[in-house]
C-alpha cells in the first residue's frame, strides 16, 4: 500500500483498520544489526505511561501529529536504525511508510502510570510477544523498576520473566530496561549510582529460562571514570538510554562516548533528548548522537 500523510491517518484508521495489518505484512525488514554492529534507536513510548513532558514543556509529547513529524525526521537521518514505541505510535509510523528497512521494537509494559500509587506494579498492558510476532516486529522492550520496599515490584519482575520466555520462544529480542528505584517526596526516583546500576543489571540478566535473546537498556552513571565499572556485571548485549532532556548535552554525549568503548555496548536508544532538543533542531541532535557510533 502507498504511504499516507499524517493528516490521512485518522480517516484510514476509521475507514480501513485492516490497512495496519496490510502495512505490517508488506513492510521491508532488515537484520537487527547492520554491518557496523552498532544500533541507533529512537524511543517514543513515553506517552502511553502518561509521561508527556520534555524539557520545560509538560505537554511536549501530547501533540501526536508533531510527535510523528519529529519521529519521521529522526528516522530519515543516516545511521538511525529504528524506533521503539507502543502499538498506536508504531502503527501510525507503519501507515506513514516510515518503518521500511527499520528495526521495530514494541513497548510491552506501560501499566505503571507516572505518578500513580501503583507505578511500580508495572503491568504488561502493551504489546504481547504474539503481537510482535504477528506484526513482524523485531523485539519487545520491558521496563523493570525495582523498589525493595514496594511489593508491586515483584509482580513486575514476574511479568518481565514471563515476557522474556515468550519472546525467546519466538526468536524475538527482549530489551530489558532495569532500575533500582525508590519513592521520594511522592515520586519514583531511579538510582543511577554505580552500585545500583550494577545490581539492577545483574538482576535483569538472570531473568527468564534463557538469556539467549535478552538485551539490556541501561543508564550511564554520572561519574565518567566509573562508567565501565557500572556496566561490567553482564556479557549481554547492551544499549544506553537517553532519559530526560539533559541540561548539558555535551557532557551527556561524553559519558555515552566512554560507555560505547565497552565491547558489549552496542548503541543508543534515545527519545526525548533527540526529539525535543533545546534548540528544537531534531536532525542535528540525531546526527550528533549517530556520530558517537
């Protein structure tokens, strides 16, 4: 089918919902890793968890047409391998023709709504393994935040282990994003100290009946000279996450550059800091990140 424009999406969804499955069936695929062995993925699964802020704008990601336009700009840049998103975002991109020859990663657990009392009981409300297989996508992403004082974290761990097993049975990658977290002032805070990152990686690496198809998506610690130490607790393929729009993009890129020297670190999965850079130049922000690879 011919690609649509953003303004045509709602009409297509209303009149021909089957066009999404048709676009998925005809999409040209590619290997997970290209010739460089590196990976650059743009992330856009934040809205489904009710997390719409970027930079100083609390509703930055609330405008879907604007988000899709930014994603299309990013996906067109040389060196960008693919995208991470929930079903609604990925299906819009399918209809736009933006996922041809791209790695596509579906977001699986979005039940831990930002700011909710049940935030750490992060249920699997997004893609299931069978959905990813049916849509001919390449991987599923799992957010695994663990608070030792919150019993809901155990439900999330069990759900993550089940998802890893179900993805592996279908030969699909499970991209696990682990954190040790805690509540402070009513908000969930992720601990990105060296010890916490190392422990979260060790826990996530051991989930499931096999780790053959498990990748990790992890933060880079603030201490530049400790970047390697935090990531030494696994041999699993690892990508670095972007997180919030940074106050100092140059310092962030320096930490990414240091971590990318490690042999098992394969690339970057970055969302808001590339899609909503301070100067609003998406293409330049993406190009600067790709240059690190």
